[in-house]
């Protein structure tokens, strides 16, 4: 009887989820920019305010578009948002006709010779033009042409969660007429950077003793990107990884010298990036570079627009203590699976040469446990692949997260960030309400103590470094809560329906 009641209730909710709504280009669109050769891909699902989704001319003024959205009730008037958008609009007009080609310098390649017994080359002279040439071609450093004015300054926009940073970026990016532009989640961008670096290193020819040189691939990778684009837009600019922190100054200094304009959104002001991170002293020069080439603008209106009342898309967040919660999820999965042209079963994903197995899937739906997704060493690349293949993911048995579970908290935050960015629809079964899911208790565990020993640090270091204090996880989880709140709304659920459009690639 209980199962029968649950089925009926779920069917009622599912009618909201899977009804055959007609989607047109006026309310759902996808802005994409991809570097397909090496897997550099950024997808953006946007709502109807972007010019490509409306009948308005893309040459229209961004501020006018913002005003129309306010007048029709799609947005609330926000003085700080308007100020930021006005400044972005000025940059947008400049970028419509901008090219960074004059900042790039690529002289003819100089081949290696087997009999070259001259003194060792400088590191910057040993940069490959492409890894495919086996290290036989060289390219000079980017040279600053003093006769050329400096490229336009970009923007670094920071503020609390839900203040409209992504919405403003959507408007700005969609109105920039320059085709040489890319938009990507910062985490995904850095994954691609490390792939490119690895690819270049692996393509170097083996050298004999006496013929070896120190090869630094960071600047060539930055120049490669500079040749591909003149505008880079980053969502969620944050630095938590020491490997990223150590290369950012050189990477971005070269990007800026090649005339690349950067516009980024972040929850942190520049001075708080990589706060209390390992070896932060070597990271600090990057902040000066960022400030030199980007205007810093605060967007802190004190309102989290994601938490304002919106129509919910049925019930998507279940508590484990609720009677019949597990049955409800079982029935919901069956109902959604009935719309798929597939059978239920496990699926193995191949990610960077590794196999990741999801035990229960059906077409574009995956039914997973928290331990499957966050209890094992998975990362952004794994979650991006899951987001590419599945538009709906069940996450069961999410425990109350504590500071002792810092690794799982990091993975869960990364998981939701990637799912949100790709508009993946999420149904959760958790041990506590969303606002009480992360408890700031617990602390140092055996892994922390072992890591302190490996790094040769004292116990006092654990009181300062975010690697051990979980300060970064606590800060980032505020964004997770805000995003999960929005992900339960009907507009979000509709935007994630891929049945009426091509699959993310």
C-alpha cells in the first residue's frame, strides 16, 4: 500500500519533470566555444535574456537589454549590477573590433643541428612551436612592442554568492561580437592547461647526455592560447591547488603580453586568492599581475538572488529520515528511465586513461551514491565527463559533512560546480537539510598528520594553512548551498532538458 501511494505521488511530481514542454530558441540556447583538437571545451546554457535567444538585434545595447529585463520583471533593479554592466559594456564595444595579433611575435623557426656544440640555449629559446614537430622548431618569447598601446584592461568581478555575477557575464559575453572569444569554468581551464603542458612534454624527443636543456612549456602553452583567442572569460576564478598556484604568474603574464583580455568572476577579492595556501609567497606576484591587467570591481548587494522565491520543480531534495524516501527515489528513477531508449545497468566511463564505473544508469540518467562520486579519488575531469553524458543524476546517502571529511567536501563542491555549469539536474537523498549538511566540526585526522610529516611542517602549520583548516571548503560550500537551491527550481530543471537539443560534447 505504501509503495502504491509513493508511486502515485511520484507520478504527480514526475509530470512536472518530464512533461513534453516545447522548447524553442527563444527560451533555451547554448553558447559554445571549443578547442576540439585537445579537448578544450566550454559549454554555456543560458536563459532567454541573451540576444541570441531573443528577436532583438545582437547589436543592441547591453544596458537597454538589462532595462527591458527589469521592466518585464525578469530581473530586479540593482544599482551595483547596473554599474558593473555599464563598465563591461564599454569593454564590449572595444572588443567588438579588437584583435591581439599585433602583440604576437613568431619569427621563423630555427632548427636544431646534431653537430651543434655551441653553449646551451636559454630556456626561453628552447620552446617548441608545436609538440608535433618533435622539438625541432623553436619560437622566441613574446616581445613587447613599445610602439603599440597596451591591450584593453579586463575585469575581475568578485562578490558574494548569488549576487548576479554569472548573469552579467552571460550578458557581456553574448554581446561581444568578436568571434575569437572563449568562456570556461576556471577549474576546467586549468585542467586543459595541465593537459597541454603534459602533451608538450611527452612529445619532446629523447635527448642524449650533453644535449639536454631545461624545457619550460608554460609560456608556449600561453602563446598557443593567445593565438586561439583574444578574450577569455572565466567563471568561478579560484585557486586551491598548489600546482595551479605555482604556474599562474608566468602563464597569465604571457597571456596578457599576447594581448589576451581576461574577464573573470569570483567569490573572493584578488588579495584573498589562495589565502593561506601552501607556498603562498611564491603565488603573491600573480596577484600584482592580475591587478595590473584587470580592473577589480566588487558586486556585493547583500542579496542572494538564487534564494528568492521561485517555482520549485517538484521535490528534489529528500531526507533519509523521511518515511519512504528511498522508495520515492526508486519510483522517480523508474519514471524517468521509462522515457529513455536504453536499459538500466552499469556504465564504464574512460577518463584520461582511467576507468570510472557508475553502477546504475539508464540512457542520460545516472543513479549514484555519494560514496561512488565523492568517496573515491575522482576530480573535475571525471565530473565533467559525467556531466557530458548524463543530464540527470541521483546522489543518494549524502552524509552530514564534517571537517574530518575535507576530501569528500572538496569533491562534492567540485561535483556540484561542474553539474551546475553544465545544467545537470540533481536529485539528492541526504542525512540533513541543505543548510545543515556541512557541520564545521571535527578536524585533523591521520591523513593530515601524515601529510604534515611528509611536508616537514610543524603542527602549528595546520592552524594556518587552508590545506588543513578547511577554510577554503567552508567558504566554497556557501556557493554549493546557493547553487543546490537554484538547482531545485523549475527554470533550472527545464534548462537542463537535453531531449530537445543536441547532447553536450
